C-alpha cells in the first residue's frame, strides 16, 4: 500500500547557491534564513553539501556551515549531504562532528560520500596524496566508526576528542550501486541522489533493500531520496524558475561552472538539441509546477520508489521565490 504524503518526512538539501550579482556572505545569510523557515514549516533535517572550487556553491567548509545553521535554529536536525570522506582524515571528521554533536546534542547527522565533490586537480590539492582516489572508502569509514565507539582497552591509542562515545548517525550517500551495497552490508541508512542520477535510482534501492543486514543502528532499510522540486503558484512560473537549475547543469556539462543564473524565458535559445536531451535525462526525476502538479507527481514518485524520506533540493535564483517553493512543498505533506 502506497504511503500518503503526510506519512513521509521531508528534509532540505542546501547547496548554498551563490547567485550572479550576489556574494558568498549573501548566500550564507540565505542558508540560515531558509533553515529557520524550514524548521518552522516542519522539515525533518537540513543538510549541506561539500563542493570545492565552484564559485556557485558556498558550503565548501561544510562543518563550519553546519555549526552556523545549528546555532541559528533550535530543533531541526542539521548535517552533511555530504562530507566527501576521501578528502579528509577520518580523525579530523570525527573531531569536527564530535564537536558539533557536543554543541548541539541529538541534532547532528553525518552523511558521507566517496566522490571528490570537485574536479581532479582540486581533489589533488585537497588530498595531497594522489593515491587517495576513494577506493579505500570502506577502510576510511571503518576507521571513522572506530573513533566514535565508547572507550575500551582494545581501541586505538589515537582518540577523537570530542567524538569518542558519541552517537552520531552515519548515512552513506550515493549515485550508483556502490554505496547502496555498502550501506546494506553495514546496516546503515542510505541516501540516494535521485536529483542528478534518476536512472540509477531503482537499481540502487533494490540492491540496498535486498541485501540489507540489520545492525545495532538500524533494524530495517531506510532510504532517503534526493529530489529536485521547484514549486510556484502556477506551472508557468515554476517552469521559469527551473531554468536557473537547467542553466546550472548546462554549464556543468560544458565544463564552465559558475554562479547560479537568473531564470530565462526560453532555454531553447541556450542549449543544443543534444544538450537538452542530456539534461532531460540527468534531471528526469525533477518535479516542477504548481501545488496541484507537484502533489500528483510527488505521490507518483513515492509510489514508485517507496521512499522512507525525501530530501528536497531547489536551486532557485530569487531567495523569496525559493522560500515560497519550500513553503508550498511543506504544505503538501500536512
């Protein structure tokens, strides 16, 4: 039996977009403002993403921005969607999130990915050791988990302070089957990036659910799906707002990333037929429209995927329009 919208928790994925004509300071102020509104509207968690060397994303120092958001809110869960673990020492991440959990008890999530979140040259600058290409992600994850365990005689001599003994939920993020399989094997919650990898969604979900092994942290599979949702009072206005997201992805496939652009009236003036087809495939799960249109498409998406939770991404140029989009979506789940 399909779940009703009111039975599905909804959360926010914020890339802290830096818009053309705006500054990083503007973006971070907007992030906190959106988080405060999301908390008021009943969103479950608020995640920020690690990206580097991208002028259109302000959340590269993800742990710092999480602290900023958590300090400015009172009860919404705040976390990473995600921390790209191969970019970091597991000890440093344990200390960062141990600090966050100590400051904001019971409110911090640690979502982890194994992609660089950037180009290869920047990844080398971050990681220094060129051998660190993400292939050792399971070993890094195991080391990180060890730092969070309660103190014991058999534990490593190096301790995460703060961090040791703290209960910080770890999620694995993915856009393919690798993290789905690892999440299942370890009995961890899984978050899939349907917002940019829709064609792999069902394969990854089926793998996760089929091979899931209960653990101390989770008795049964729990899958949260990232989803682009852009809502406005009319279909036409929502479709226009969505052209900012389309331009962003167009610039990515052209290898010319930049700040989030203002919406346009006609994307056919900007993309080729081939680029349009590529973007429609990559953004195929995106839901754009009026409240009525959004409701129908969300119900279809939940019926098809049986998602346990949705994480809404909305790359919208105008901050007030972005707030309105998240408000519309929240009202559909009540």
